C-alpha cells in the first residue's frame, strides 16, 4: 500500500500507525517530527504531477483543506482518493478507525484508544462561556455551526455565538463581533497565527484564550491530548487593554 496524504492530521495518523505506508505528504505536514517522505506542495495547491509520479494506491484529502478540483483530477487520472469530512469528535474518531483499518492496521492504535478515553469525559469550563471564535483576520472570519472545531469547543464548555449562523464560516465585521458582547474570545494559532500581541487588542476588556490550532482543528494523534491541553488554555485567558 502506497499512500499520499494531502491532509496534515491524516499524515500524522498514518505515519505513526503504519510506518512505511506513507510515500508523500504536503509541505505543511509538520508531524510527526522528522517525517521523511516526498513533498508534493501545499494542501490547497498540490503538484498533482508529483502526486501521480509517486504511484499511490490512495490519496487522502479533506473537504475543507483541499480543492474539489484536485480530487476530481486525480480520479480522472485513475488515482483512488478518499475524502474525509468529520464535523464532530465522534465522527472524526470513527473516520480515523475506518481509514486505518482500510490501510491495513490490525487493531486501533494506542493513540486512538487514548483519544476515545480522553473525549469520553473531557474537562469543561464551569460555567460555560459564550464566545466568538475568529480563525482569520483581514477580513475577520469566525467559526459558525457544523464544524469540527466548533464541536471540540462545545464539548469543552464553549458556547459559540455564531453556532446557529447560516454559514459555517461567517465574515462579520469587527464591530459586529464586538456587538455580540462575548464572555470569551477564542484565538487559535492556525490557520491565522493569533498571538498575545496580534488579536486580543481588537477585543480590549474581553478575556481572550490563545489556543493551539493543531489541537483544535487536527483530527489525528493530537486528539489524545487535546481535551486537557485546550481546557487548560481556555482557563488561562489574557486580557488586552
């Protein structure tokens, strides 16, 4: 089995569980450390010629991270693809288990079993906090409803102010965000790299939790430590101005 992954979290999952199966990954696939496979460009704009040259038995993609046109082009070239789209933690755990079994894993890996245990009873903010969750700025983009990251936060006691919005990633103005009067602003460090110096100043007077974007948005081995790590970060917000 030869697998090319265009999804960083799946790259980590396959590389740790089935060493030797992964033959290609994107330039953004940073985990596990020291990963030594062919690189095929970015998630959004992979070099499909390089992907095909690796003679993969399967290419892994994700609805949100990759373009449909690339999936269609690979299929048209006779390359099997698998497109993932988890929108909840249980959904992610199920998709991971099914994928790894399909790739030849004899049993669920220890990290996946640990993730199931960790998410069976995760720590929660008490009381729950109503929050806005920007994932980009210039322009501002926030988490809406029906997203994996949104479900992660919900399970940790965060009430997303935009959870019922018609769009999954609304683009409100900063004035609109402030008008929500959130109790908490959640600022992950990816896809936009929010930091203590870049983000909280826009919400002066409102507690801002700086979160690990990898643990918030990746579905793979990081899920095992995500509940404890994210809960700790949510409990230690910073305050600007």
